[in-house]
C-alpha cells in the first residue's frame, strides 16, 4: 500500500505542476474527429487526424517518444517529438504524462519502418490526469473480486473483458432486430408492482411515501404484458430488468435481464419454433456459426432441437405418475433414498425437489424439457390429452436453463382458481391479482409466451462460465474500506 501511495503522490505532484503553469489537467470539450478504429481503417499517408484515448504504453527516447493510445474501438501508436510539438508542450505536458492519462492528439498519419500506422503528433491536449496507476497484471484468483468491484479498471486493462460486453450489446441488438422484423412491438411496463406476481420467487420490497403503500420490485413483467394482449396488441416484447431476493451463484444475480415475448394466436409449439429461429439467428449474426463452444463442450444450435419428457423421465427413475397422491410420491422417493427430513411439504415443492434431482442428459444440443407437471406453473394451459401436465417447455443448454415458455392460460375462471390454490400452498403470497383476472374477463386471445434469460444467453455465446462475467456491475457485499 505504501508503494502505491508513493506512485499516487508522484502523480499528484505532476498534477500540481500542471496547475501551477496554468494547464488544465481535466480538460473540457475536445473534438474527437475520428475513433482510433476509423483512423487506422482509413489510413492515408500524410492525412490530418484528431483523436483521443487513454495512454496504455509509453516509450521515451530522449527528445522523442512513442506511446500507445487506446479508445473503445482500438489502439494506435502516437509519435511525439520535441521539435514537432514545441519545447514548451514537450517539457510542460508530455514530460508529465503517465500511463493511464487521457490525451487528445492532433497530427498526421505515417507508417514506421516496421509498417505500423502511427500519428505524428503536432498538438497534444491533456484531458484527464490519472492519479492511480493501472495494474500491470490483472489476473489470478486473488484478483477476481477486485475485477468485479472495480470493473472500470478491468475494462481498461483487459481487452477480452471489453469484447464480452461489446458482444453482449450486439446480442441484444440482434434480438431486437429479429423481433422487430417479425412485427413485434417493444413495450415498457412498470418495475414497481403493488402485488408480487408473474413468477415464483421472493421479491424485494420498498415503500412509496407519497402514496403510503408498499411496493415490490418486479419478479417478472408477465401479467402486465398479457394485459396488453387483452388491449389488442398481438405481438409484444419487453427487454426488462427483473429482481429476485434470493441467493447469488455462478448462474444467479439478484438483478438480472430477461426478455419476455408474447404472441396472440400462438402456443407452446409456436414458441418452440420462435426460440429455435431466434437463437440460430443471433448465433449466426454475432459469431458467424451455429456450432459454438461453451466451457469444454461444442454445442450445435442447428435445428430442430431435442424434446425430452419430464413426466416420462421421473416415471422411469422414481416410478412416479402425475396422478399419484403426494403421500405416494413421498413414499416412492424415500424408497430411492430421498430424505425429506420430516418436512410437511406440498405437491409443488415435491416436484421442485424432483426437478433438481434430474437433468437432461444431452450436452451437445439444446433440449426442450416438456410434459411438466401442472403444479409447476399456475399461468400455463394444461395439455388437452392430459390435464395433469402443462403445455410448456423449459429450454436447457449445457445443463443450464435459458428459456421458459408455454401456451398461456386465458380462462379467467380457471386462472382465479389456480391463483387461489397457489395462495393456499405458497408462503409469502397474501392476495391474488384481481385486476389481472378482470382483464382476462374482457377476453384474452390464445397466446404463446416466452421468457429468455439474457445474462445466461450471453454466458453461452461469449463462453463465460459465471454470470458475473457478463454483468458489468454484479451484486457484491459492500467493500470494507
């Protein structure tokens, strides 16, 4: 710490020296006429250019020097010579530069003997003096939390990290393009709800002083989006932030990004086709391939994808049928070594326990898990040929759930009944959303609904094993300073 403090002190001394001679170390407007990428791509010998960026390398040679300047688009070499920029600028500004400072440069392009495109600086402008030195090495387990906590530094020094977030932006852009081209309307719905609903999970609670009411950060936008189907919009989507007051892991962050998509006159099968087309389009547009690498696996997104029956699998593994009584379920599971530790649990909780015990086997192809028990989803239509199962799928890729879809329940009487059953079974749910029931009573067309976890999709396409590596500022414990 003392060594770093000494580096900081040296930089503060340079800052004070700049101030004493009237040079503004934290500049104002600077006309950055070209990004570094455009400057390099449009190279023309002798062309005048004006750009800006952060100094990432500095090599002095007496009365001249080379420095590397980097912005969000790339890197360029800058040549600074005393005779060109003038003695005052060389001694007063250049000599007080450090790696990490932000500099504006005006000059002319040339190529060095080794063929490197370089700006021969004629003017330099100090735009921001960096008081903390950038780390020389930014890796290893001991630095992982610092990387997440100080993402701004991580982005400066780690090009691979920048590329992940540039890819994330491109993925989101391509999703929007795909849906917009198919006639979907992007909408915005409230993030604070008077009732926590639309998904299972514990909500974050807040209080609105003016109205003197408690509100909840949304678990999901589902119920508001389906109200829009009632209102006459046939195709809608929302790229949204949702919140769950639950644990943090490599797959979970309490604040996360989802996209929810609803299409009137469609169903679960329609959402399957939409999901396949959307994922294939985004992978092709962003990575240029349908075969992608995630961790140590190659995953083939070529359609059609695999369907895998949840009901058939638990019949095979545990001899459990959807029409068995919950006591029978418990007996059969105990016979297979499952310990319920004396808990009195309901059917939906038992189904969740079973879900955690089995996983689709194929790793090299996406898998639609179908034939899910009705207890798992109070908002989905039941299968016509088996009302104990829902017309729903969960999409798993490399063992990770990425999407969820179903044929939407649009019967207001059945929906109210399901809500009341949920009220009886699940702790924390105090009342049902009567306004949503009222909306359904006006008539909602049959529809398919689809939710995709954007963070997990980016993990997959960017080949990142942790959700914290695809969220710019993941949730962490407060720093002890």
